[in-house]
């Protein structure tokens, strides 16, 4: 198992423990899609997560701390769906996109 895969696996376990159970892996364990527009990657010893143009990073040795930050943002997005979400969902999924991914 590569460092990237191991780091992403640890993060996914932590996210599931915080109730984020619908995250899924994209591109051979290189990208974790947490919610439409909110993704996490691991590179150069850092978790890098972004939502649209907003980019953050967190030490790769702290999957718990990263999971807490990502789960917090995930909850905020679900509580107040951003105005760009519906347009992005239509672009990515077509006109039949539902309210949540």
C-alpha cells in the first residue's frame, strides 16, 4: 500500500467515525470526494482539501484533525447549501440531479 493510499484510508476511517459515510474514492485512492465540490488529496506529506477555489492543507500525520475540519465543512455545506451547488450538480450529473449527491 502506498503512502497516499494509507493516508487516504486513515482519513476515510476517521471521517466515517464522524458521520461522513458517503465519501468515496476517485482515481485509484488518490482523491476522496466528500461532497460535490469538496475533495481531499494527499501529496508531499499533507492532506490537501479544497472546495471550489478555496484550498486548505493539513499535516499528513494528523488524519484525525483533518477529518474534523473536513467533517465540519461537510456539515456546514449540508446545513446551508451554497448557491453554486445546483448549477454544479446539473453540470456534473445532468438535469436530473437531486438535491444531494
